[in-house]
C-alpha cells in the first residue's frame, strides 16, 4: 500500500489524522514492501510504540534540516494509530504532524522549493507536487521514502496568519516485539 496520497487537512485533530492514515493507497510506480499483496501497508520492522515515535520525530527533524530557511517548527507530538488490515494488538503506525513558520512570509516559497529539490537527493520520491482544489489553491507536496518506509505530506499555507508549511510524516506498519503491547498516544 502506498504511504502517499495522505488526505490529512492541516490543523486537523489527532483523531482525524489517525482516521486519514487508514486511507493510504499503494505507492506510485512500485511497492514499498516485498509482499505480493500491494494493497497492504508496508512493514517497517519490529519496534515498541515509543521507539517508533522517536524514529518518526527523527525523520521530521531531518525534513526540518532540508528546509534550509530560517524559521521555527511547532511542537507537534507524534501519535500511534492502527495499521489498516492488520491485528491492532500487534501492529501499528506512527505519525507526526507539525508546522514550519519561516522567519519571513516571503521565504515560504523558498522553503517549499528547497524541499522539492532536496527530498530526492535524500532518498525521497516526490509523488505529488500541485495545488489542491481549495479556494486558496494551497500547494501540496507528497513524498515517499521507500527504503525507510515513511511518507510526508506538506501543504503550503500562504494565506494563514502567519503563513506556514503544514507537514505530516507517517510510517509504514510496525510490529510490536513479542511480549509487548501497542501503546497508544
């Protein structure tokens, strides 16, 4: 299953984010998993919920570094959700919604352009780069990291006060270690 095509709206509550994550579809052009069933979300590996949350936040930190524009990030916390089509007591996904506020509104375009050019240089495949259908025509960028089995959805919100990039990073499915339970937060 693709990790891209996230339908997450910027600023949506965590519940809506977790519901949106269940609608992920198959990765454009190739499968991120070794399974013959391309309708499954790919497996990342075995991890506890806390360690997986730390990993998704590290991916977000790497994206922040790629922006290359002065500004600040919101203090978004990662969360855990069920992995569609798999045992919810054993499998889970992690997601990390956050925002980037450039030091100057005029740097918002530069930040988005840098992400578009830098992501492929760091193992990401840009699978979507286009305006959405909203009245504001917000620019959307979606990219998948096939090796790490993560996807990011980035929405440029020029008309927000203040203008920002809204980012959501989501993982493939993790399996809990034997004897451990999925911790939801």
